[in-house]
C-alpha cells in the first residue's frame, strides 16, 4: 500500500472512530470528514474520478 493510501485510510479510520464516539454531526467528525475530502481531492487523479462518474451512470436503479 502506498504512503498516500495509508494516510487516507488512517484519516478515514479516525473519522469513523470519532463519529461513533461523538456523533456524525459533531464538530470533530465534520472536521475530519473535511480533511479527508481535501486529501481525496488532492490525491485522486482526475481520470479516475471521471471513470467513477461514467460507471455510476450505468448502475441499475
């Protein structure tokens, strides 16, 4: 696993643990969620994001 993936997974785990302890809408959980979003926005290459969007258009409803 790459260092970036480890950092993202660590932040995600922190967010989930905090959500269980303090609630989904707590200031701390929201802060960690925003930090995770920022990490993902920086580290996910645009071509992978486009691929995900294109695949989601074909999901059955």
